[in-house]
């Protein structure tokens, strides 16, 4: 299981990607430089500033050293931009230096804010939404300015995936903080399923975008729009006719009392000429053919199928883990119909028949699981000796009832206490406690007899 520090590091890295994408997009749109390089540079600077903030906040006496390190980080980043951009070859050298310092300072400030954040699910949602909105604003402004960037799709996909994973990681951390370490779901399959679902959504969106270029689909959408427009016209006419009738009826009622209502001109105003603001359709890529479109659609379908396969694989791994945990869980009484009871008994009998030969040889993965496994075996021995556990009886009372009929009463209080600690408590059982429970459980040897 990943530790809390590992989850925080992953959240900081994903948050840095969200912030770095839109910062790199802004710098690339203003300077015309490669977006990937500027985005990677921004991500590195945000991660460094966030790590520096975490290090400074760990001890109060590091505040001054943290300020000095932040200034050094800004200077190093500005020097890197100055060298990579060959600022000395451009006019207005001072302006180039000031621009690099301002850009790096802004990125470092974003990293400082990220490092000082509590990284809660709510803050992760705000950060992801803000990063996506700022990226969209940069792309819209670039489109209005007449320079459509070719990396827009890659930037949008990157910020969507990083933002969704950031929310998922923070949600996983907040949920697992309330669960014992031995009872937590594995993070790998869960995050893999989330990633597959995100990529599937992106692939479906790309597929829909490709299908909009198909003429027959555009014709169907136009026909649907025409039907919708006709229906809206009919609704508007019905509402207007009913309103006019209501106005005439009100005027007739007022006339009975010799109250003359003012004359209302119920004729609709003349229709104005509609100005078409939607540009005519043009192919997305000049010279594209039907073969290219078919290949693109096939690629999108393959991406959708692959992402769904990843989700199914991850969910199957989680299901196998849940089934393994269910093998050592305590059987509980259930209330339901006779049909449900028969089905539950049949399923329980089938599971016990499949596990009969391997139950004694099962290897526990944790001390908690070892305690639960040994208790399941103890309850099976007591049941075989004619002392099954009655429904609704706790483990402590059940062991106390069994100990009454034994010549040498075992320490049932210790056995029940260790089992309750492993089964219900948020504190994990260590190896010594699990070994003691195993020895105590093995020492309980019931005599054959009736249900005592």
C-alpha cells in the first residue's frame, strides 16, 4: 500500500502538470516557441517550488533558508530561459531579461501555492477546473488573434488526464485515511481503472469529433435540427394563440362590468432578417479522403476498446482481491426470503467445497488476515465438534459458552480481544499478536458433544 507521503508526492506531481500545461501554453502562444519544452520547464519549476515549500514548512527554522532557495530557483530558471531562448540575439535585451524573470517568478509562485495546499479532494477539483479553464482561455485568445496552435489537442488531453488523476488520487487518500491499512483496496488497480475510464472518455470524444465530418451524419443532424425548429415554432404558436384567447376573454369579462380595457395590438411584429453567424462547413484537413477518415475512426475505436479493456482488467483484479478477503471474513446472519436463504446456503456450500482442501494451507498476507483465518478454522472445529455458533451471538459470548463445557477453560477473553482488534479496530495487529492468537486458537480443543 502506498504511504501518505507517496500519495502527497503523486498529488504534487499531478498538480504541477496541471499548472505547467497552461503556463507552457501561454508562453508558447506569446513567443511561438515549442509548447512541449515550455510546458516541461514549467512543470519542473512548479515541482521544485512545491518541494521547497514542503521542506520549509517541515521546520520553523528553515524559513530564511527557504526564501534564499526560492530566490536562487527564480534566478536559475530565468538564466535557463535566457540561455535557451538566446535572448542576446534579439532587440531590447533588458526587456527579454525582465520577461524571463516575470515568467519564472509567476511559475514559482504557483509552485509555492501548490506546496502550501492541503491537497484535499475539494482543492484538487478547484485546481483541475482552474487549469482547464485557463488553458481554454489561452487557446481561445490565440484563435481570436489568428494563430491557431497545432498542439492544442495535446494540451487539452494532457490537462484533462492530469486533472482527473489528481482528483482520483486525492479522493483515494481521503477515503483510505479512515480505513485500516490491511483493509484498504490496492491503489494500483484502482488508479489503473480510473486512468482507463479517462482515456476512454477522451477517445469517445475524439471519435465523435471525427464522425461529425461524415456527410450522412451531418445530414441527420440537420434533419433533427429542422424537426426541433418546427416543433418549437408549433409550441410558440400554441402559446401565442392561447395568450390571445385569454386576453380576449378578459376583455369580454371587463366589458360586462362596463370596464373598457385598452386596445391591444395582438399582431406579431414583422419577422426580422436572420443573420447567419455560423461559418459554412469546410473539411478539417484540406485534401482529406474517405480512406483517411476511415483509418482515423478505426484508430479511435481501437483506443476506446483498449481503454475499456484496461478498465475491465483493473476491476477484475479488484474483484479477485475482494474474493480473497471474503474467504476469511466472518459469516453473518442475514434476513431475507426463503429463496434468498436457499441461494445463500447453496453458494456458501459451494465456496466451502472449493476451499475445503486448501483452507488449512492458505497463506495469510498480513497479521490481521492471519488472525481472521485462524478464527475461521477455530469456528469450523467447534462446529464439527457439535458446538456451532448460534445466529446473533457475538464472538466473545460464543467462545465463553464453548469454554464452559471444557475441562480446562481456555483464555477466551484474550482470543476474543485479539480477534475483535483484527476484525473491527482501525489499529493493525502486529506479528507477535497474530502469533499469540494462533497459539491460543490451536490450544482450544473441544470435546465432541451437543451444542452447549
